[in-house]
C-alpha cells in the first residue's frame, strides 16, 4: 500500500502522549490504540480515553498499534520538529521508532462502539456485558477484542475453580458457563457489601443439589 503520512508538532504530540500514557496501563496489556485523522486532527483513542493532535497529511483510514507503544514513544520521542508519522500497512513509524501495526481502510473505521466510550478499569462482569451488548464485529472494530479475550480467559479460570468447589454437588463448568452467558449484562456485579447475598445464593444452590438439581 502507499504509505500514509502525517506531520505533527512535537510539543503537541508529546502533550497528548503524556495524557494517554497515564491511562494506557489501566487499559491492559492487550489493548490497542486507534489512530485516525479528520478535519486536521489526529485522534489517538484507547479504552477510556482519547487525545487530539493538530496534523497535516494523508491518513485516509485507521491505524492500530499496541497501547503500550505509546509509553515507549513518550519516553524516546525523537527531537525532530515537526515529527513525521508513517504507516505502511505493516509498521507504524515515528522517525526512527517503529512498531508493527494494522491499517484499515476508511470503510472499516469509525465503529459505533468506540474505545474511549468504554470506562477504564472495567471488572469482569462489565467486560462480559459488553460482549452481550455488541456484536463480535463491533467489538473487533472498536479495537477492544483483545481485552474481551483476556476477560474470557479469566472467566474460564474462575469457572473451573468454582466447578471444582461445587463438584460434589454435580455442578459442571459447562453448566456454570451457561448460567453466566445467560445472565451476562442482566445485573450489576456484586459489591463488597453483597457478601451475605452471595452466601445465601450458595446455600440455596447446595440445598437444590441435595434435592436432585445437578446444575445441568
């Protein structure tokens, strides 16, 4: 592909990076930053936040890079001014610094679900609720698919541990997964004050198991 290029003022770019880097670690190691250009503004968006930088050039679509690269950029930003940003479909480059990237054409940019619209530090329940509220394509387009995948892995670990505890009552990992999937997004997560409620739920389930309910 013909490389996309932009020029930005170093001071403005660094200012945006510092704001984003302060939040990037909260987005998780799998998060992606989305770079788009419209009306003379470079937009850098990741989970929970976005930054705008005045820019000039040709950047017709969307570029995705690992969010942690923003920190690397902020720490070692070249002294050139203006800075030249380039994306060639495989690498996003700022002067001598380069990182693998993904370029998407204009038609694929601008998802209904945007990364900055998703709050930082979402718990497992809220992340699974996103999965139930949006399609896989919308989640992928918004650049948060890796975050959801990490939540899915955490869920699998939790379900396996829960099933091991409930195994004497015939409760399986699959039955727990079906329960979680059915109700994802229906209710809010339990807070610290809900421990008594959780204890009653566990007790009720154990009583049902003794009466013949096996969670299948």
